[in-house]
């Protein structure tokens, strides 16, 4: 990265600064032609969103002008840092100088994202996590399921008039459907590919996650509610992955309830530091979580749930963390119950700030 900073300085003929950050704050800074005091003042100005007021204070205290501030993003479109060209006098960079600075920023961004992509993004390890193992296992299971299903189709067509064939065939079909659903969970749990990002409202997605389980909840005589405290900001999301995660979370909670129970998805706005976020939780009244350790709830196969869902929570946590958010578990409002909480940063927080810096 140091080489690209020096090349950026050579391209522009100005002092250059690189500020790198994550959710915990700034973790690296480097520059060319700047003092430590100037770097610290620039870091403060960028943390304020590079507003007119922060730029004016930087000019007054350090006699520095921000000529260009190029944000850098990771694979999930989260801001990971800024490359700045600065000056002590008002100057305008030429198109060639700006392009040279952009090349340097792109190379630093590529170096960082490639390195981070090879690392485990979750705070706790999981095994195995090799990029070839889980997709390979999913492929082999899928081939097995397809082969058995095809043979069952042929068998049922050949002996459709026999009552026992229909009865036992239906049992086999249900087992295949369960295995196929588990294989889909396993696919989502494995190392994800690149997401398809778009900025969308979260409300319709949450309502769909609830609505697709209403008939099942009514049949089981379980209350199912969505509570939204205020209008929710848009989220920079992979709609399919996030929709699937919310749907499975509701499904998991619903399957733990007995008749007369209640499942509530409660969502509202909040702040994470200075960042606007959507925060919420799933509450269920079931006592099946009574002896469950919240710290281990996200381990694959730890929670002995009926039916599917053994990979729902670890898979969903991966998706939430890939969106810059969190998924955690803790005691519920009543003794012996569990609350699954989540947080997602708003699109305004993650995308507007880099734009302001530029």
C-alpha cells in the first residue's frame, strides 16, 4: 500500500493520505508529505463526513485543503477507507491527475478486498470452511437426491395402481423433500459468492417473511406478528439472501411454538455509534430454549430443533454480517425464552458518507 501512496503522490504532485477503517474505527493511516498532526486532523474531518464545516476547520487549523477524497469499498459495498489528495493552496487537479489518483485507490482497494475475502469474516471459527468442501458436499448430496427422486418417479409411474406403492412412496418423497431443504441450507451456510447489491426498503421484505408463514401459524394456532415502530430506512442488500434469512428465522421460531404460543418480529430504528441502523428482534414464547446456551446457539447442529433449521442461525448470521450487521441471541422477556436480535446499517449511513467525502 505504501508504494501506491507514493505513486498517488507522484501522479498528483500533492500530499497524499490513506485512512483505513472498520466498524471499530480507524485501524491504519499512512501518507506522503504530511505531519502527524495533519494526519490526525484529516482523520477527524473525514469522521465528520467531510462537511463544509470540517473542511473549513481543517483549513484553519492545519492549512490543508481536501482536493479529492476517494472512498474505497469492500466486496459487500461497505466503506473501508479513503484515499485523499490535499494541498496548502487552492489548486485544481487535472483529469489525468484525478485518473492517476483513482488508479492508486483502485489498486489499494483490490489489495484489501482480496486479502479480506480470503479471511473468515465471522468472529468465531467454523469447520470446515474451505471454499471447495461445502460446495462439493452440496453437489454430491444434490446428485444423490436427484437420482433417488428420478427413480421414485419411475417406480410410482410403473406401479401407480398399487396402494402400498403410493403410501410408501409418499413417505420417501417427504424424506427427500426434507433432505433437499437441508441441502439448500447447507448451500447458504457455505462460503457465499458475490452478492447482488441494491438499495431497497426493508419493510416489504419483512412483511413477506411473515405473510408466507401465516397459514402455517393459523393451522398450528400460534400467534404471528410483525411490529414496526417507525418508517424504516432503506438497506443496501442482497434481496434474495436477506429475504431467505428472515423467512427462515421466522420459520425456526414458529416451529418451536406449541398451540397458544406467540412469535413476534419487532423492528425499529436506532444508532450504532453515529451510524443510523435498523435494529430488531424475534421473540418466541417457547420454553424449548430454556436450557440452550446463547453463546453456542450459532454452532451448527447445536440446537436440537425438530425438522429443519439446524443450519438456519449460523447461515443467517453469515448473511447479516456480510451486510455489515449482526445477529445475536440472548434471554427473552420471559424466563426460559430466547430473543434473537439483529442489526443492519442503513444505506444512507454506508453510502452517503463516502459520497460526501468526495
